[in-house]
């Protein structure tokens, strides 16, 4: 299991995190054929609230937004963290590895910034008796709304060996995505320079070929 420590500063130091999920809507006068759906947005306000797990069946993502700047539509500029949603730490509750790797029991942690809080599993994960790192950092239950915050994301692999892994495991992948959400006022890829070979921005060509 890995922990990505994201010392975020989205358009300033005052940030927040919203948990976003898709939601089905019942049939009604405003949804007569029943094909409408929406999303719920929940602000994570404290370090206890911000200990969250991935839920792919709900499309759960976390949006890190600015409390200082909005885009031209009035939305807070931000980035969305999209988890892979793989299983978390599978060790038994009483296992020593679970006590020392408490960070791996949740997909998301959000803490208020502290320059000395750098290690998800604690400074000496092979020596401390348990509880160090993120569980200790979040124990104070500090505010994480409109604060200088750090976002921690746990991700990794659940690997069962296969014959193709012998004698050398070839490759496997783990990770997550960070995607801008309302960070830009428009699609930034539409603002491209002129093609030095003569193609125009509208997709046409600035040169012509005559017929023999």
C-alpha cells in the first residue's frame, strides 16, 4: 500500500475538500420517465469527517477546492481526486502491521498542515508500537475547511501470484487521477499556437495544391 501526501494549494492556501457521489432520482413529475440522476456534495469539515473510503459503486470522488478564487461561472476553482477503488489493507484488526500502517485503513485522509507531519506511517514504522502517523495526526480533529490542508490518498494492489509472475513478476499498475474541475474558465486545449507546418486552428490548411 502507498500513501500520496498532497500538500495542496489550489489558488491559495485556504482550501476545502468536498465528497461527491452520484445519486439516483425517483420517478416524479420532474422525472417522468425515470432516467434522471444527480449528485450529492458533502463538505468534509474536520479531520475525523475526512477519513473516507473509496466507493466506486457510488462514483465517489473528492474535490479539492479553493476558498479564495472562483472561475467565471462562480464555481470554486479545484481539482478532483479520482481513486482506483482497490481494496484497502486486508490484515486482521489485531495484526501488528495494521497497528503500524493505520494510514492504509482509509482511502482518504485530510489534515491541517503541520510542517512536522510528513510520514503517513510515522517516522519509524518498523519500531513504533502502533498509532503513529496519520491516526496520530488526525487525533486532534482540527478543522480542514477554509484551512491550509494536506490531502493523503492511500492506494495500492491486492496481488495473488500467478504462473506468469514466475520467475520474475512482469508488471502491475496502481495509481489515481487528479483532474481539473472548474479550475479553468474554458477548455485550455483549445488555445493552441499556429502550426508551423501551415495548419490553421480551425482544422483547415493554409496552403493549396494545384492540379497538373
